[in-house]
């Protein structure tokens, strides 16, 4: 036991002290923060530039007269101005378009009522936002016109009266008779994030285990080590040590990312910080007490509250997902998924003499993982279908797939079955891996293949 | 095969090991007396490394068993053995001092104790300055020294050296031999495997010669050399060579007669089972003896003879 802890210590310390680890720990959150902040930054940059769109309205349906001046009925925005011109053709603008500084030319044909189409001429691609803006206004304008032809009195009042905006919210009944509200998008995002993180973790640190095994084999120190400890102890020590490195890295990423994102947000986007609703929700969230009861109590009130703010709804959903269950499940699948795959990666490492030989052996190992990612993506939309069910039970894919199902609520027996199968498979796989590993690490110059590995498995020791 | 009696540190009994159709060891037995230097010899691929790995519990035998200090070999005995494998290796990216400490701790030494001993060894080999260097920065010879230290640091009862002198210059080979003999004096038992027969003659008390997975020669060095004596004697003499060759009785066969800077020299074989007395009496009559000495066969000759004797026999069996 003492020896395993020595091995874990070495595996952990040599990796954590490496420059690349420190670099990754710092760069990871920077990349992560950039991932979030750069789009935010661009979003604030965009449309700051004022654009002018020339309008040629042949239909005259969109021209109104104010104080004798013809004007375009669609109002401009802060960054988009319309300039109605009359007596000019589209072709007039073509020649000197670039010098004119116009964003585009909107042409409304005289037969718009029949054709239901108009055109924007420009040298650049028109942004989707502007297209949607123009389309929306033109649609409603023409709808109004068509309605007006029916000559209904009091039309405006009727229209305001019939206008309705339905939002569907999902309220779940739990077994213990409580009601919970969840926002599907938040639940989906959380499940997806957990699944992807587990996938990444298994893949990245699994291959680190493999590389560690190859390093010991190539440097030939392996024979010295296994004369001091059992091969199984060495393998387990390495797997656990590397796993702890991974956990450390993730913890560092989480902390640094949180610090970075909050810091940068405060520095560059002060207006985004602390809207009144956020303050309310935040104070609510951190209000101590038993989170479960409180969330249930809050969820009870939710339907009566009526028009809930979006942010509040997100926080409500986050609270409704049982945080304890979620974190426990994440840690469980995170750790056991890694352990299962790390044992397989260790076998591959023991079977080869150098890293380039690993490729053909790796493929069958990571295939179920990749399959798991595909099933996970489909399971997000339909967490209770048969595909998602089976893949969340099968131990090679369950760490990835089960994580997207859990936020939606999974019967306890399914979780128990999936979990016990995963632990069972991990134990069996580690036993098998230990047998192959102890033979593999002493083999040099053999062409690595699964046939060869099968042979080693059947050696007495 | 002849088995030794006395206190055995290690006994291997009828060990068999198969590797997918190939028998690497066939009924190999070996007794290593406490405090001896035991030579494990054999051509390449004979099965020496497999036997050493079994003794080190790196692999297990298919049949047969190993006893260490009278008990069946088990995990507890790992601390009492030090192993220097033929293919040397250390963690390249790890610092010398740290690595030595790690390996010593894996052999059950406490960190403090390992540190204390390491300091002594580094002083002895004058390599204290390397402590904070990474192994990849060392020359091959330097790394070998470090590896040797890590093998002996925990002062094991049994030391196993597989080709310990390869990669060392003559000065360091001597240094190493001194260390090995010193460890023997302190009571350690040493198994060592080599192709260098001169060092076998110099160091070993017992040997086992393995050929094609089987033991073909085993026993005390002195007895083996006795067994393979060719009954030949070397005589340095003064006088007429002609007179010597004519005066020699018919029981004695004159193999060579030469004259060189050292004087006149004759090589004479006597009949099997005879002592040297009659020859001396005969020689005294015909010449003046300056020196008289039995030619004992070198391990090199014995090795080649035994291996060659055993090779065709095995072929006809198969």
C-alpha cells in the first residue's frame, strides 16, 4: 500500500512540476475566458458603425408623407438609417456605390403584394440582423394593409386586444409530491457540458497514462521498478497519479476561469454586472439553509409569480436540478469513466515500443467514447429514448451519456444499474489490464496487435 | 547434476517456464550458498535473463519453485534483493538524487536513511555534483554509476548483476569489482551473469552454465576446473630440449616444446588418473627443472567445450 502511494506521489509530482502543466493551467482558463469574452466583445463592437440604406420604393406602399415630405415608413434604428429616394433607378447607384458610402440599396418592386419579395443590392453580404429587421417590418406593414382592405372598424383596437404572447414553462412533478420548474435549455447545457468534460478528461489523461507506460518501457527502467513492486501496483499507481493531476488541472481551471471571467467582466463590461434581478437571485441563492427545501418552496411559488425574468428562470432551473445529485453523479462518472479507460490506455502503452505504434490500437478503444458523444448529442433532445437508455447503461459509454440524462431526472434503478455495471467493468478491466500489462512491459520488438495482447492475457503470469 | 550442501540463500527447484510454444527454462535447479559469488553463465538466449526475472519475481515460473532463506519466495523478499538488469534504464527527465531516493524508497528504505546512504555513496564515487542533474544530461558511464548505486543502496542480502561491467572503462570496472568483493565480505550473496570469463574466474566461487534452457554444468569453480583438467603440465627447464624429448617415458606425451625469451618450455600430458610424481621423477633425470606447473583449463575453454559438447547431443534427441 505504501508503495502505491510512493508511485502515486512520483507520478503526480513529476507531472505537476512540469512547465507544460503550469502553462496549460494558466493558458486553459485564458482560452476559456477568451472563448466567452471575445464574442461578447464583438457583440458590443458590432453595429456601432452607422449605416445608411438607400430605399427605392416603386410600390409606394412604404412611403408616407409628413409635412409634405416623403418618408419611409420603417423607422431607422440607432445604427441603421433609411434614406428614401425618388425618381432614381437601382442602376444609378451601381457605378459609384463604393464611394457613396451607402450600406445597400433596398428595392421594393411595384408588385410586392403579389411577388412578396424585395431586393437589397450591396457589394458586401448584408447581415442577418438587418435582413430580419427589414423583413419583419415589411411583413407587418403588408399584413396591416391587407387587413385594412377588409374595412373592419376599430381594427387597431381589436388587434391590440387579440395580441397574445404564450411562453411555455416546464413544471415537473417529483415523486415526493413537490413541483419543480426547469428550463430545458439550461438543463441541456449543463448535461452537455458535463458529458464533454468527461470525454475530454478521459481522452487527454488516458493518453497521458499511455505515454507514461511507454516512457518506462522505452527508458528500460521498467525492469528495475517491477523488481521492487508488483506490475499491478505500478499500473494502478500511475493511473491514480495521473488522474489526480487531471483533477488538479480541472480545479485550477475552474478557479482561474472564475477569477478571470469575473475580473474581465467587471473591467470591460461594467454595465453587465449586477442587474437588479441578478442581485435578487444572487442573494436568494446564497441565502444558506437547506437548498432542497428552499428550491422546492421557491418552485411552488413560481407559477403564481407570473412574468418571470429570464435570468431568474435560469437560476430557478439551476436550483431545481438537484445540485447534490448532479455533483455526485458527475464526480462518479468522471472518476470511474477515467479509471476504466485509463486501464485500457495502460494496456496499449504496455503493448508497444514507441508512440507511433499506438494509433491502430487506440482506435477500437476510443470508438465507444466517440459513439457516446454522438448519442449524447441526440439524447439532449430526447433523454428518455431507447438509444439514450441503452448507451447510458453500457459502461463504455455511460460516463458520457448518463450525464446528459441525469439533469432531466432518471429513475434511481437505472442510475444504480449503470453505476454498478461501470464499477464492475472497471474492476474486470483492471484485472485483465494487469495481466496483459505485466507481460507487455517486458516485451520488446514484437509487432503490437490485439491478437498478441490476447495471447499475453492467457499467459500464467 | 551435482547439488551443493550447506546454508543456501536461494534455491531454485526444477523450474520450468514456457513462452507460447518455446520452453525458456527446462527443469532448472540451482542452489546459491550464503555469502558466495555465483556465476550464471550461458550463451545468448539460453534463458539466463528469464531465470533472473523469476528470481526477482518479475515473472512467475510455470512449474517448480524458488526458496529464499528457506522460505518460499514472496513479496516480502523483494526488499532483500537488488537487481541490476542487463538493459539499464532510469527516468530520463528525473533528477539523479530524487530518482535514487525514489528507487530506494520503493525498496523499503525510509527517506532519511536513503538520503544518508546516498550521500556516502556519492562521496565514494565522487559524483555528488550530479545530484540535481537530470539523467538525460549524464554520459552513459555516469548513468551506469548512478544505476549501480541505486541497486546496492538498500544493502540487500542478495545482489543480482546482469553484465555489470558492460559500459564501464577499465578503471571503473576495477572500482566496481572492489565494491562487489567488499559487499561479499560484508556478508552479501551475489549472483552475476556475464560473458566475461576472466571476471568469472576472478570473482566466482560457484557457477551454473545454462545452455538451450537447461543446466549443463554446475558446481564449485575449483571442482569444475579440477574436473576439466587436461592432465597437462608446463615445465620450464634448462638444458638440451633434444635430451628431454628423447628421455621422456612413453606414458608421457610431449605436446609442445618451444624456446622463447622466458627460456625453454615444454607442455606435457600425463595419463588420466596418474599423479604428477612419476613425471617429475622422470624429468629430474633428463633435465634441470626451473618451474613445474599444472595447466588448469580457463573458464573460457570450459564454456566453449561444454556448450559444443551439448549442442549436437540435443540435436540428435530432437
